[in-house]
């Protein structure tokens, strides 16, 4: 599912490395925590796995496809199978919450009636029904995070990557999200979640990837 | 609920820019058309005429005149020969003699008047050397010289108008590109988000290009509306020169019909109405290029 062999990622504009000689293999239907101190390279690894950047060196395969030398078209198709919850949400401020969440389905050319049904279902699940026609800047940080979660989950991705997805959520909502992620894993999705919350990690024990100075130093535990 | 797949293109300066550029291009095009119409009319209506003057003190003037008339009538390419009467010569010379053509108080005696013959001929017939070989004292004035000079003048002005038009179109493309690039920059984050979700670059470029084209079309139409009174004024001013050869330069019709306008600016009249579409096409193509080139930088 995910295979990284001696992957290095250079920092833009500097001679330093964000990630160095990274080796990682994750199977399908797995859940992993990604931890490490600030500046360790967690966000860089997640950007790499969500195909927002390419490795500087090394081999990388995602969803059974070699990506380090893949064409733009291949990367584009892979991106549609990846759900990414970034730390800064990356919502389009001029679009309504509905349009933001509906985007992955529209890119998959789903019927508009199906899109409406799916979006309303996920908005209902995340308690955002009253904000359907609102715009992201009108929502609180926690609500925006839930919109980002909805957008990442609605396309039922084969790979779900989340960068601190619960930092603006309450405890109940965090558990709701983690439960949903466990369900996705049981349906075949591979999930990687970067977090600083040891409480959550204790509640949902799983394989933990520890990043230190751009290097994967430790792998512990299993789902 | 709108079906959104790409960010909208927002720019206040693009319609304004297109309006100004349409006015500039329209004026250059109208000027170019007017000049070309003028050139065509003059080319068609100005006859090739040679005016031959025999001095009054020439010995055996009557015989020499008859010989010259016979020579002109026999020369191929000469269409019509006319010898001026004394009255016609008096009238012709009146402005130089500071006399009213109808006044006869201080008329010159016929014996001191030059003898004038006009010969209309086909284009390309060179009468000057023929007449000079026959009678060295005859002075020949070909009006085709002036027609050629006017053609040269109009040709120069036409080149200037064409150059202005080309510069206007070039400037439009360049400034449109700058304005569009600035507008795209404001949408860079959104484009990056959409790219990250797997959007097709062509879908993004097409949708934004359509918005840009619509804005350019709107601005350009406004420019065309603003241009109309200027064109009408210009047409009104030029109409005595262009509408009919029978009109004198001081005559100006009170009202010009659409037919008048089309005949005045005939070579490019309808091209003026294509300016909004040209502006729109420039905006569409520029937006496509700017977005596609920018998206190429992303992985």
C-alpha cells in the first residue's frame, strides 16, 4: 500500500533535509499514529504522502503505484483516492460549506442528487447541518476542522492522511472521528494520523511511527 | 446551488482595461478605414489630366496650337482634349489676378493671356515628354503627380494607423496578461487546494478563462458604446470629403444613416464590432496560458 525506500526530501531553498533516507512499509487496512517533536518532519512526510510534493531522492509507491517518477496524470488520479486533513484545513473561503465538501464527489463526476444526499448525510453526522450555506470564514476553528474532515472522508479514500485532525475538536467529536477512521480501516482504508495527543493514542492503540530530525527512528505497537 | 469546480476569476481592472483598449483600437480602426475610403474615392474620381500652357508671345501661336491639338488627338491613351476659351482662361486665372470671375473692369487683354489646353488621358500615359519633344516652349502640369503624392501621404498615414492598431492589440495582450496574472495570484491558494484534490488543470484553466473572457467582453462592449459618439462625430466631420465627389468640402449632411457609416468606414466598419470578441479571446487565451503555466510548477 505505502512503500518508501531511502526517501529524502530537501527543504525548499536550503541545503537542509526535511526527511532523510526514510524507509517505510505500511499494508492496506492499517492504522498508524505519526508522532514526533515540532520540526521533526511530520508535516513534510504527510505532504509527501498526500502527493503535494515529490521526493528529492529515493523510491516511493502509494496505492500500488510508483509515484517518485510518475506522470502528472497518474498523480492526479492518485490524489483523488487520497483523503487529506491538513492542519490549516485548506478550505476555499469563497465557496459554501456544501461546495467545499462536495468537491471530491464532483471531481469523481457523481450525480448531483447523490452528491446532495451524501453531503447532507456527512454534515448531519458532524453536526454541521445548520452551516450548509455558510462560508468557511463564518465558522469557528473547530467547525472548519470538521468541514475539512468531511471533505477528506466523503470520497471514501483508499488512503487517509490527517495532520492533527482533533486539535480543534472536543473530546466527543475526537472519539467520533477516530471511530469513523477505525470503520474506514475495516473497509480497507489505510489511515495515518499525526498527533500530539497521548490520551487519544492510549484510547486507540496502534502502530506508532516516530519521526526525529527527518528520520524515522522508531516503530512501535500494532493496531 | 452552483456546481463549483474551479475558483472564480475576479478582477475590476480587466473590464476597465478592455473598455479603454477597445476605444483606442476602435479609433485607430476608424481612422484607418476613413483613410482607405478617401484613397479609394480619390483614386476612382480624380481624372488623369495634363494642363498644357502655351505662352502668348510664341511665334505663330495659332499654327502651333493646331499642331499640338492634332498631336494630342492622335496620341494613344488621350481620352479628351479641350482648348480653353478666352473667358474660361480669364475665369481660371481670376484668383491670381485678384479679380472676381464675373467682374470685367480690369480684365487682361486676350493677347496677353496664355493659351491653355487640357488633355484627359488614361493612367500611365506620359504626355510630358511627347509634348516637350514637339514644343519646347509648352509648360505641362500633370495632376497625376498630386494624386501620387496624396497616395503616398495616405499610405504613410495608413501605416501609422496600422501601427497604432498593432501596438494597441499588443499592449492589450500584455496588460491583460499582467492583470490576469495578478488576479490568478489572489486565487493561488485556492488553485493549490484544488490541484491537491486532483482537479484537472484544464478544468481549472477553462473555468477561470471563461470568467475572464466574460469580464473582458463586458468591458469591451462598454468601450464600444463609449466609442460610438466619437465615431459619429468623426464620420460627420469626414462626410463632406468622403460621401460624394459632388459635395463641396463645406457641405455636411445633417443626418448620417447606417449606410453612410458603412460606406464611410467600409473596409473595417464591421471589424469594429468584432473588437469585444477579440478582447474576450485575448483574455481567454491569456488566462489559459497563465494558469496552465503556473500549474506546471506544482507537482
